[in-house]
C-alpha cells in the first residue's frame, strides 16, 4: 500500500504510477532474460563468442558499463577456473553478480576540505526557483561539513531603470 492506495487501480479506474513502473520494469526484465536465454540456448559450449554476445546484451539493456564489466569479468574468471561448464552455470553467475551489485550499498563521498572559500553567483529569470533550490541544498552542504552563507541582493544597475523606483539619489529615466 503506497500513497494510501490499497489496490493497483485508483477510484476512477486508472492504473497508478507505481503499477505502470512495475509493468514497464517487468517488460524490460522479460526482454533481457529472453535475449540472454536465446544466446545461451543457441550454443552448447560456452566460448568467447557467447560471452561477447552476452556482454553486448547487457550493455544494450542499459545495465551499465561498470556493472557489465564486473559481471563479465567474474564469468570469465570462473570459466578460466573451469567452474562454468553449461548455460545454467552462466545464468547462475549472472544472477549472483546482479544480486551482489544490487545488494551493495554505495558509501557516500566525504566532503573534502576546501582550500579556499567558494563564492557562487546564481543568475536567472525571476520566479524560476533559484532561491528555494539553494535553500533546500543548504542542509546537505552543512551535513558535509561546509559553512554556508546565503546572500540575496538585487543591484539597481542590473535592472532596467523603468522597473526600479526613483528616489532622491536616482532620478530615474529622463
């Protein structure tokens, strides 16, 4: 039950976002498995050509270069040690590596002490959310050990004279 919706359909009969995402991911997984199965079923021997085809399938499925390299390196090492003899062994090795990758929790990078203070100037169109975006980032930067200051200033020289109120020191447009 996500977002207080007990079923996969809302009260108006539409499928929710989570269910659409599950369906799309399921279809992607099914296509990936089918392509791997087609390569493994076509060959009786696990050779370099089969491994290259598998590598291409993983890269084509957007598994990622790092993950694909990790998976294929492990399969090649197991093959070199003669631990892989059949397509079932390859399936098992791919599954084990994918699970290991998914179970790995990345360690967040530590904030490096800055050699000198940094000053950021953010420029943009009025009303586009510059100030809220910066303000929402401040807690994360402070958690990294940074000291944050936020200053907001509009300088009259940057505005057209017609939009800046006239005052004693600024006669306005002439």
